[in-house]
């Protein structure tokens, strides 16, 4: 190995460390923001007592979670019970290997790409690997040996099967327009013309709805429905294992926002401001949107969820592909 | 047809979202009690009782025991005594005047029964404490003037601050800074 | 470097495959099947075909979910005894396995394990997805269409079966 490959390798390792520590840290402000948004939407103030405007509340929560007793039910499948939170967390982190946050920048006279790798199957890879994350939910729910948890996990598996299709088909529309599966190419092609939302409005709506279902957020969080399932798949979890599930959920929300920005809103492209700022602005707008939706809509009933998935979103996404194809010809 | 249009254009969902956005941007109703603010009740509020004095500083209570009779929970104990030193407005004053605050349900009947307007319901409502001795309001406590003067108009959120003293936790209001709740 | 990675993935793939058939708990087997498929996907990446790797994860690992649901819904996990289901099948099974090993060994012995990459250069391999798509719609368009027809028939068959039950 010569020095150049060594530098490349070191760069990749540095990028991996930066991105993963960022992802570990991100849920801390996100929980605070979510609770603040919840509060203000309900005309409350949200957390206010720990630190300035309650900004240290997530830290306090984290300390509380760490010192809680780590309970493993006696009749649980111990091995899978311990494995499940990790299965739900790891794939979501893996997807960020191809998520670009910007184009190349020059540091100390060397070009550094703002993504770990630009796979030529980027979008496919992300959808595939993010799909593995649901095994954490399913196995965790099954391993808990609890009825509520099992129902939650079965619901989430059915939900995942029905909505992953619509999500992928919505992404295929974008891929057809931009002629590439690589996320960097998708952004660059949008830079040349306009944002994909102009070509794919239907695809975007399908993507957002299916994405909400994919990351298990209200109005589609049937797998952790408090009203009917106590807490769903994580009802038996406590302490750090529980926080792993929460962490995975928040990172999944970030992933969905990033993908929405990259696929439909031109990624980091934008006038005047530097690209990375545009990227952060767009992604945070989507994260706010997800929170806003959460505190506006009630949860859908389970049969409604299935109806929306199979009878509306899937045919619509097929129609979207057909129309896109016709326009391309 | 309009229903179908409404559905495909997400009219209802957008209505809901715009409403929550409006709420998100508007001011919140939370009163930051006890750290920064406190609710100042209206004058009609029925809080901790107070025994009034007249303009010369004489006790208005003549220990007629009508309040004790009127009390539905029998929580007022009045023991009269004769007194010629001019403490009260008549030669009969209360030797003991005690209200059991645990049993009192703050109905205000004592107020109505009182012929001399001696007993009145005040606006003190932070009555919780760490021991049972504060559950009884004796004459001395009832005679002491309350923090918020009777003339002071209520219905405001006033600035306050939390004080931790040896006697317990108190929320000290600052009557000069007040604002309407909405 | 690549060889080291290949051996790591291969060892994990084979050992998890063994775990799939030797574990008593069907859900544990399903998990190990998932691990096995993931390792195979990693080997596909080493073979410069990221598209196949992604599809492997998408289709096969995704299908394990259905397997898992079967295990949970259909099998009574507590009472399942695997030994009782073998009704004198073991001699036939052994013969078939020996035959299979023989055929596979013959194939392996004849094949060139260190085959050259073929007509595609490294640069063309980087555009793996495009190459594959083009081939599918030009050279292999007939098999492709046959397979899609087969899938369509399976799809309709499933729907028909469900509808019959409902009536």
C-alpha cells in the first residue's frame, strides 16, 4: 500500500467516525425539538425546567435511562432479546454509508467527498438495508414472549411488506427521470435542470406517505400503538436496550428526510448559501414536517392502513411509473 | 365529486396541518408556576379565610358562632369570651377561633352567615405543607393580613419567584408586574 | 486484501448456513438464514456486482420476514419435535445427498475457479447496473419475459386461492 491509499483509507475511517458519532448525537437535540414542537402545537411550552428552555432535558432523560434496571423477562428468548435492539440500530447506521451530505470540498489542498462511498446502486442499497432494520422490531417483539409485543411485531412486519413496495416504486420514478441509481448523480442531475418534485409530484406524495409508514411514525405507528398494544414491540424493553430502539427510530426519521431532500428537493443545491447549509435547512424542514404531522393527525386503524397501502398507494405508484415512462419516451 | 376532489387534494389534511401550524406559532397558555409566574385569582375567589378588623383596628368578630353553625363540615370552632379592653367591636370576642382546613371545603357559607363581615374568604391558595400543624388555621393566622390586599383586582398572571426557606417553599408574588392571561 | 475479506464472508456464510439446518428453534434458523444471505450479498460486492448484492438483500433477506411469519403463525414453537417428522426418509435422503455432492464436486472439478473477468473491464463493471439492464432487455429478453409471465401467473394463482376460500 502506498501513501495515497493510506490517506484514502484514513479519510474513509475519519468520515465513518464523524458520521456515526453525529448520528449517535443527533437524537439528543431531536427529542428536545420534538417535545418542544409537541408542546407549542398543544399551546404548552414543553420541557422548561432543565437548562435554558429545557435544552438539557434529553441529557437528563438519557441519564435516567442509563440508570434504569435492564429487565429481561424470564420466559423471553434471551439471545434474540439482546440481539434485537442492535439489529434495529445497525442497518439504519449502515445506510448512511451512501448518503451524501454534499459534493466535494477541498481541505488542505486535497479533494474530500462529503459521502463515504458513491455506490452506483445507492438508492437500492439504502432501501434494501433500511428494510433489514424492521427485523429488530419483529425479533424484539417475538423474543419478548409477550402478547402485546408479538402483535406489535407482526403488525410492523405486515406494514413493512406493504409499504416498502410503494416506497421503492416512488423512488423508481425518480431513478427513471435521472437515469441513475447513485444518489450523487441524482442530485447533480437536479442541479442541471430543476428539482425532481416538479417532474414527480405524485411520486413525492407517495414517497412521503410510505416513508411515514416505513419509519413507524404517526399516523402509521401501528406497531407501537399505545391505545391497543400498550407500547407494541418494545413493551418489555427497558434501560439502554429501549433507548436503542428510540435511537433507531430517530435516525430512521433523519434518513427519510435526507432521502426526500436528495430524491425530490435537489439535495445540497441552492443559491447564495453554501451547499451544506442548504442541505441542513432542507433536511430540518423535513424533520419538522414529520414532527408536525405527528402532532396533527390521529393514528389510522389497522385495516385502513392496509387499504391505503395496497389499494391506493401501490396502484398509484405503478401509475406514476407508467406516466413517467410515457413522458420519457 | 367534491368529496373526491377533496380527498385527492388532501384538503382536510391541509386544514388540520394549517391549524396546528397556527397553534405552533401562537403564544402558549402555560403559566410558568411556580418558577416565574403565578395565577392571581379574582376577588370572588374562595381561598384561605381571613378575620377582618375595622378601621380602628378592632376585631370585627363578636364570636356569635353563626359561622360554626352554618358550616356544613363543622370545621369551625369558636369559643367566646368577655373582653372590655376594646380588642373587638363589642364586649364579646373569640377566645379561640380555629378552622380545620383539612375538613373545610371552602364553600363560603361562613362568609354568608357572618353578621359583622368579620370572616371572609381570602385569595391564599397555597395551603400545602410538610406537617399537619398548618392544617389548622388559628386566630392569629387568620387575623394576619394576607399577602394580596383585598382591593387588588384579580384575574391576572403575576410575576413571582420560588423561595425555599426553612419554613417551607413559598411562591412570593410581585404585584407590580401583572398581565392578562390571554 | 480481497481474499481475506472473501474468507471472512465465506466462513460466516457457511457456518451460519450450518446453523440454519442444525438449530432446533425455527426463528433462530430464520435469523441465521438472514445472516447467511447477508454474507452472500457481501461476496457479490467483492465480485464487483453491487446490483446483485442489493437485490440479494432486498429480495432474499426481505423474504426471511415471510419465513419468520410462517414460523410464528403456523408452527407451535414450544412443542415442535423435528425427529418425529422423519418417516423412514433418512436412507433416501442420504443417497440423494451423496448424489448431489458428487454432481457438485464434478462441476467444481471441471470449472475454472480462477476464471478471468471476461469481456468487461473494470470501468464497465463500475456501471454494472446499466450493463445488466441492457442485457436483460436485449440478449435475454425472452427468458426475462417468460419469468415475468411465470411470476404473474403465481400472483394470480395466489389471489384465486384466497378468493376461493372466502367464498
